C-alpha cells in the first residue's frame, strides 16, 4: 500500500475487519480493502437471485462508479469453492476512512462547504457529459416519474405498517397533483436535455472527502432505468440527505451550486418536488429494512415521510390573488410577497396598458368605466392575466395577480384556473383606514395606476362581496401587512427549514 493511497489513511482505531449489511448487499471490510457481495434477493424493483445476475451487476457497479470515484473501485473478483468452481462474485474496493464520510463530517459540524461545492461541480459535469436518447428521455419524463411514485406507494402499502396511512395518502395526492398540472414543465425539461444518465443514489454516507478530492461511491447500478433521470432529481437526493442530517442550509447551498454549474433554471417548486420524491424513496427503503428485521428503521421511515410531505406542501404551485380598492396598498403587498417568496407578479394596471400600446408610466386617466377602463378593456386585461398565469403555473411558477378583483365573475374565473392547473388558490383582500387611502392617493405621482379618490369612491359602491378572501389591513407598516399575508400563505403545514430560491441572475427557463 502506497502512503498516498486512500486506504493508507485508515485510522489505527478502526477495526481491521468489519461486516456491514444493507437491504441488497453485504460489505466485508478487511485491512485496506472492502469486498461487496450482492444478496440473492428479489425485492420487486431488483432481482439478484441468480449468480449471473450478481456477476453482471458487480461489473456494472465498477464501471459506473469509476465515473465519480476513480480512486476506489479496483474490479470484480471471482470466489471459488472447494471444487474450483465459481460460487460468488465480489466488488473489490479500496477501503475508505470512516471519519472522512460526508455524513460523519456533517454530524460533527465540520466545515464541508468547499467539498460540497466540488461535489456539485462533479455531478453537474457528469450530467453535462452524460448520454442522451429517446429511452433516457422517456424515463426522465413526467409519466415515468409518476410510475415511480405510484410503484413506491404500492410497495410501501404491502409492507408491514410503518408509515401513517393518512400521511401516505396526502403524499400521494400532493405528488400526483403537482405532476398533473405541470406537463409543460416536464416536457420542457426533456427538450432542454435535462434528462441524463446520472448517479441515482447520492447519499452522504457514500461520499468520502479526501485530500485528492471527493469520492462519490455506490451509484445505482442494478437498474439503468433508475439512473435515467432529471439531473435536478439526481442532485436533490443529496440535498434531501443533508436536510435529513439537520443541515438544511448545506442542502440549499448544494442545490444552488449545482444549478449554477449546470445552468439549470428549474423553478423552486421542482426542487421541492424532487427532494420530496427522494425522501419518499428512502422512506420506502427504510420500510424494507424494517420488514427485514431492523427495528430502528421504522423511526427513520417516519422521519423521511414527514420530510417529503413538508416539501410537497411547500412546493405546491400557488395562484395568489391580491386585491383591494385603490390606495389600499395591494401593489406594494404583491411586490413584497414576490420579493420574499420568489413568486412572479402580474399586475392588471401594467397589462392593461400593454394591451392598449401605452407605456406603463404614461398617464391614461379617465372617468369610471371610460377610456381604457371600460368593461370591455377590463375583461381583456383579466383574460390576459389569466392566460399568462396559466402558462407560468404550468411551468411550476407560483403567481401573484395584482388587481382590484372587485368583480365576482373575474374571481370565479381565477378559481377555475387554479383548479385546471392543479394549483392552490389564496385570495388576499387589502384594506386600509379611509384617511390612509386618501393620503396615499393624494401623494400618488407618475405610477402605473391612474385611479384617484373619485374612482375609489365609485368602486367602493360597486364592489361585489368577497367572503372567501382573507383581509390584510395595510394601514400600519409594510412589514406588518407582509407578516400577516405570509401567515396566510405559509401556514405551519407548508413550512420548511428554508425556501428554495434560484441563484441570483438566473431567470426562469
């Protein structure tokens, strides 16, 4: 063993011989090497019951893992019986130092940002050089993802009960609902070449941070279809595992670096969805381990199920209506929400003037329901708002529609839009004290809105009741109104340790 070899740095306190077991393999650690033997099991999603199948998967494991762990995988060895015949096959690896596992470093609170940035670059590079093709694209598309979700639900339900049935039902409802409304997003991902042959099983326990650079082990070798996936799906697996270890900040940093290196403009909702998917996959694996006799796996399965559910709730596409009379601060609130949450704002005043060929800041004041404010112009503006919102929601972008929303028919149309795009609908109705709105309207100069106090008074008399909306009083400070609106948009059930945001300067794809 050369002094520079990874195994040569094994701590003297580390046992010379150890045996470790997973649900698919047994790893024998001897000195500076590790030998992995596949279990002769059929778990439905894999079948290792024949010697030939185990040989093939061992060879595949070595070839694939050399992409991200070139210092580790040495080859495949044959095990001979007393009669000289081959009775088993082993993957031969250099033994990695346990104290350099990414999981161990994270648990110990060691600084790993530099290594994570390297890993993000390695994974993005792997994806950038990966094969493409019709079969790879099909496996990474929306329908294949739905099939994998559905298969996992079926597999969990036939195992001994570990996960709460109601939670599994909600996970299934939210996951499939997101897929149902995002066909344009997933079609675009395929067109953009985002579906690749990736790693498929990025976990902190299988990544070693060495002086020579990170070594990423244990690629998902037994089923090529499960390696054919969206690159963001691949990266989300590691983000999920970092969060599971109690490091959501590192998870966010890793995904930011991955999207930066890969140039991936995916919406944050897709980040949440893939993290949730990966959490449920690991929850399923924990359920399998529990069924095999590992009692501790039950708690792990429940923890992962809850993690996935939180992200599905947080990543639901959302249509937010921010309405109110002139001077009630609806545009200010809409802009503040968009800045905080990363949502897209579409404003009726701006859209109306675009349709009329008028610059947004150009005045177009007119008496009530005259000029570009007739009922016909208003209908056109709301229809255009709806059309643009539909496109954005289909791509996984949450949308804020800033308009008065005084007409019940327009609000009903927005409700239908949310249903048709399988999106959450939240209605916020801004109000303020009369003296506050009057002062705001009197100070208004050169903005996009042309409404004055006279228009506001007439609109107040013609506004239809809006009982399904939540009132947001903007009379006090901007921050107070924003906090109240965020309480409505992000109730405890939809909170996560952090909310994904695209890296600066990265626009939606």
